[in-house]
């Protein structure tokens, strides 16, 4: 007979593995990323490769991670580093899927005819970047470079390509999650103002 069956369970000692609020925050973040890219596309197609994209996605991902950890810390009263890291990594990963969903919707469902224009834009921007770094002397190799970049860009816009992109994003998401977790892992007894 189990002697612990009648003992009350301590919710702080045994928190839920994945709180349901995490999914709400992650879904909101994914929606923000998807809508941001959609707005950029509607305004100017070239903005899909603009300098705003990385800071925007990073800002949304960090905001989602912070909201999730603050909510969990408030609900559970404490937050250990391992749990903070796992939850923030999962939340950031789910939020970033908004980027992959946008690419699949645009180039595979809504406007597959724009894929050629997108590939040409990627190659053009890459060649501009090489010229900016005084690597224009590689002109003999530029044709091969352009063909390789075109092939990889086309593949990246397929379903399997976007799955690969999502999985490889875990590397930088883990780095961000480490920083966010280290900052927010401390006990939240004095922080009672945040409402998830």
C-alpha cells in the first residue's frame, strides 16, 4: 500500500511540466511575427529581406520568453534555472514558427509565383553584401556562388526546408533562452505585479 497516496500534493514542489499559459504567449508571438512579415510584404516585397527582420523576430521571441517566465514564476512562486531554460526555449521556438508559417503560406499556398522573384532578390542582396566587403574580385566564382545560393534558397522555401530552418534555429534560441533564464530564474516573491 502506498503511504504517500493520502498526502496533499504541494503545487510548488511539483509544478506542471508545461503550463497552459505558455501556449497562449507563444501563439501570440507567432501571430505577431506572421503579421509583421505580412505587413512588410504588403507594403514592399523587398522588405522581406530588410534589416528590420532579425531585430523584430528577436524582440518578439525575447518578449514571449520573458512573459512566459514571469507568468510561471508568479504562479509557482519560484523558478529554477533548468525549468526556466526549458520553458523559455520551448516558448521561443513556438513563437518563431510564425516566420516559418509565413514563408510556407506565402510561397507554397498563396503566391508560389513569387518564389522566382524572391530567389532573385536573395541572390542580388548577397552579391551586394559581397561587394560591400570588397569581395567583388571573386567575380569568376560569382556565377557558381549565385547558382548554389539560388538552389539553397529554393529548397529553404519548401516544407522540408522550413522544417530544417526551424530546427536549426534552436541553436540561437538556446543561447537567448540561456540569457533570459539566467536573468529571470530568481524567486519571484517580491514580484507580484505581473499578470499573465
